[in-house]
C-alpha cells in the first residue's frame, strides 16, 4: 500500500472511529471504489451531461418537475432523489421546503437573501444524515423551525464531514435534556459549524454518549436561550469554539460531563454570559477527567461562572471572569472548584 | 433677445441630444454585462437580454467592466483576459463546475485587476483541477466564494494557485481572499512560481487572507519559495497539514498568522521548512489556537518558527517540535 497522505490518514481514522473497521483496509476499498466510481461518474457525465449534479427548488415548484432552473421542484425530499451523489440542491426563492433524509453526499444551498425553512413536527427530525454512505454534507442558509416538542433540527449519524453555514436552528424544545435538540451529533466525524444560531431548545448542540467521538469546530456561532445546555459534550468528543456567544441558556452554557472517557473542549474568544452556569465541567476524576481550555473569553453575569468537579479546566490567564452572581447570592461564584493556569507559547 | 433665447434653446437641445447619444453608446459599449440562467449567448448581455455563460459575457465586457449575475444557475468556466469583476450579489447562487483536467476561473497575464465575488466553484472530476488559477502578475480579489474540491481522497487538485505564467515579468501577483471557504482540495491555496522559479530577482506573490475557512484539504495553505502570506481571523481545521511554508534554494518564504484556529490536522498544524539555511522558511504565529493536531507547530529543517508567546498550543499529540523562537511584541 502506498504511503497515505495526511487527509487519507484523517479519513482512515474517521472510518475507524466511526465503524471500528480497520481504516487502512477501508482506505484501500475506498481507493478502488473511487476508481470505479470515477469511471462511473465519467460515463454517466458523458451519457447525460449535467442531468442532475444540480437540482433547483422553488416555492412555486412542483415535485413532478425535473428540478431544473426552468422547472424547479417543490421539496428537498424530492429534489435529493433527483440529484447525483456529490451534487447540489439550490433554493431559488423564499419558502418552506420540508424535512429531508440525506442518503448521499450533497450540498443544500439557500443563498443569502432567500429564506429557506424546514418545519419540523413534534418528535420529528428536520434534516437526518444517517446513511454510512454519506461522507460529505454541506447545509447553507437554512432555517430549521420546531413545530412541537421533542423534535430535532439536524441529526448527524453519518461518517465523514458535515459543514453547517449560516443556519438558524430555533425552538427545538422538549421536557428532558436529550429530547428537543438543535443539532444532534450521534457519530464520529468532522463537524464544522459557522455563522449559525442554535436557540430556544432543550439542548442546542448535543453529542451522543458512547461510541466514538467527533471532532467539532464552531466559529461565530450563537448558542442562546436553550434550557439545559448550549453545548453538551459527552465522552470522547472534541470541540473547539471561537468567536462565539453562549448566552441566556437556563441551566448552563457549556456542559462537559464526562462519564468514563475524557472529552475535550477548547474555548477561545467567546462571550459566556447570562447562563445559569457558564461552564459545567464535571467528571469522575482520575484518568477519565474531561479537559477544558479557555482563553481570551468573557465569563460574566452568569449565576455561576465556572463549575469544576472531577474535571480539568485550564485557563490561559487572559479571560475576564467576574460578576457571576445570582440574585440570591451575597457573593459572586466566579470559579467554583480549581482552575489551573497554563502558559501560552 | 428672443433670437438669443431661441438660439440658446437649440444649443441646449443639441447638447442634450449629444449627451443622450453618448449615454446610449456607453450602454452599448457594455461596462456592465449580465448573465442569467435563462439567458442566451446570442444575446447582447444587457439587463433585458442577458447572456448564459461567463465565457461569452467576458467577450462583451469592457476592460474594467463587470459581469453581473442576475439569478441562480451554473455559468461555466471562464478564462479572464482583461480587468473585470464577476459579481454574484448575495441572494444569487452562481456556480462554476470545473471539469476534469481544467481550471474553473483562469486569470491570464493581461488581467491585471480582477474581482470575483459570491461564486461557488466546485470540481467535478478527479484529474489535475484548479478552482481559481491566478496566472497574472496583477491583483486578484476573491470575496464571499466557496471552493469545493472533488469529494473523496486527495488528488492533484488545487483551490487557488498563485503562479505567474507571464514570461514578460518575473514578479508574481497580489492575492486577497476574504470570507471564503476552501474545502476538500489537495492544496487549498498554493503560492508557487513558474517563471519565477528560474529567476533570481523577481518579487514573490503577496497573499492576504482574512476570515477564510480552510477545511478538510490535504494541505490548507502552502507557501513556497519567494512568496509571502498573511492570514488572520481564519479557521484551518480538519486538514492533513494546516499551514505550510517551504522555502527554496535562493529564496525565503514567509507566513504571518494572527488570531487563527488551527485544529484537527492529521499531520502538522503549522510547519516551516527550507532547503537552504541562508533562505529559511519563516512562520510568525500570534494570538492563535493550535489544538488537537497530530503535531501542533513544527519547526522543520531549514525553517524558522517565531511565536509571540500568546498562543494556545495544547492538546496536540506533539505540541511543538523543533524549538520555537521568540518574536517580541513591539
């Protein structure tokens, strides 16, 4: 087997983490499959140029149409059946487009200036990514709106890369923390979220307990007004969040609650304010400690700033952590537990 | 008096007429051309009669003019041979599919000043593909674009290449990239040289990146000999190698990194190499977070890696390799 490139190593690792299958073996299979797929793609392209690498949907569309710009379809669920793996669904104008289960690599793109909503019924899921064939999904410019309790906005159970840009995920409430979730990350993979708000749910972003951890990158994200947590990080997951606002979450902004295996959370240049607790970092201690690093951030006006129990919280010593105090408190509770300063380099 | 009035009136009339004709002829000269998904390349590329492809619209556009996208569609590859702006305003999807073995948008030597705004450029094949090939010694602005490589493993694919192919000058161009995501390429942005390689005296490219996402590429940003890059406020995540500097035999290569996140690289988060100790690769790292990479910051052979010591370099399998040097804030 020839030497693996960095990205191949990454994919190999992702496959292994996701499925437990030997990554190298899979990589070899992927290489062969890709070769075949490529051959297939080339033949298909020649046979029917541009048949459906790109589908279009419109509020005036019809699912009996071929999903072309001239004759767009009406729903995401139908458009995806008319789109090649690796293709794109383009939203042409403002409307609601229905829920969709994603079974192939796809981009759904609502350009700025267009409102593209997905209404989600009680106990339903807006966008489901569950097939192991799905290794790359991009969602741009969508509004996921809950219409009833215990629903989920985006549920990721694929294998590979998920990009979420410019979305609003609103109101996915429930009566326990695990029901009513904005974005549920149920499997390993690389998740990138940018310029996205996750609001008014039970849990804004939830990672599954058990299995292999995901690698999550959050940039310019707003986690606001969620009942249990803005972001809840479970065992083995790694998340890095920067330039983001985590505010008004009733119970806690961040929850990193380790059960048996360490998780990791890096917080840079965030505002964490107005939550019940800014950050809850809890665990059994010992070798299973979670790890949280925080730098250049504001932790203020929460009832409790940082709550650290059986977990490690490291600070670069350049955060503003003050005035965390509930109306019932006589003194602030900025840092409950022990926070350790690390040296920047 | 009456005669004078009459005369001045007719002069005024004549002036207005000339002005109107002038305006009309300016319109016909097409400083702005328009393209639409329902356009036709036999049209005049006017607002009322738009064209269908970028490749045709540019032939109808004055140097220094603009091609404006009216509605959402795919507009084909284009070779840019003059100063031009291609603009897809927000709310409009303007795709460019890059067939196998070609470039999506080529900036040719005569195009000294080009702006690309709001485009979605995606590779559809798996040969040597380039999203944007910047071959002139001029200035290129890339804003609000998304460049998607071929889904799958790393092929010889490049999101943006800076490689002056103009034999009349040994200087390279100036590239600005802002608010742009570059994903799934072999190299996201590559600053290399063609005529430059054989010339000892030309200037390298100056690459300025702001709020850029370099995600799941084999290498995010690669700066080779003679070129310089600055990158700020950007996310470099899930790549094989994040940011790479590799200097050559006669020339250094330089990169300044400010307020970036470099995470989840399968290999090195940021690396600095050089072939000749006299012309080292130079990286300056400041106010950045380098976490969860295989190796966070690598100062390799022939490379220098300066830190302002205000970076979080933690949680990598190896945080730093080769000693970091100190860059003092001034």
